[in-house]
């Protein structure tokens, strides 16, 4: 499911006339990119997912960085302004696009402007986007994902968890069921 959402965000981002690059990567790799003066969208590879059980609504939060490099023609504020517009366009396309309504809708978002964020002085915005979507658990096939009996690992012959004395320290493992013998 996460891969599908990332691919849809990629599809929407790359359809925007101002965006030329989309990458799914960690925030730390933003500095390692070549920037040729076009707008680039980076989706952080760490996301938060929550299920509201009472409403059966699944929420997923993603961090998108929309960055470009200021130059002689565009100052930092100009780049931030254009990146802000791209972020708003992406939000509107997700929320208004009829082809995506079956998958998710925008639940919440925030936009943070960024100046000289990377080593090459790229600027732009960080879009924190929370999407609301149906619960991904199919109750019809839930039982198919589980075995009848739990998997039991074989005991490692080298590990002995019995009480032993090591030097001056007595090792007594913690027991979940209280031992009446003291």
C-alpha cells in the first residue's frame, strides 16, 4: 500500500510542469543531488501511519521537499514562492483529482519555507502532507495472512538460560510466571 501511495505522489509531482525530478530517499541524501536549476521533489523514505479504530480511517504522513537552486535570475524568495505554488498545486491535485479520490484525500498539511537548505544552497519548501485513506486491512483475507499455529524457533544449543553463577554474580533470569520457590 505504501508503495502505491508513493507512486501516485510521484505521478502527480512529475505531471507538474515545474518539476523535473522525483526521488524517494532519506533527508540526508538531499545534499548529494545534482541540481540543474529545475524543481526537484524528494519524498522522505520515513513516514508515519496511524489507524483510528473508532472511525476505521487510516492516516499516513509524508514529508516532501520541493527544492531548486537560486541563481542570478531567481533569488531565494523567488524560488521559495515558486516551490510554494508547486506544493499547493500538488495538494489541490491530490484533493481535487477525481482519479485519486478512491485511494486517498488530504487530511492535513503544512508548508515550511527553506532557504539554503543543501550544500549547493538549494531553497524551496518542505511539505508535510497527511493523507486519509480507507483501512488497508481486508477482513476477507485476514485469516490467510496467519498460520494455524505460531512459528517456533529451534533453541540455540549455545545459549543456556538456566540459573548459573558467573564469577561473583548470580544470574537469575526474570520469569513471567512468579516462582513460588525463593
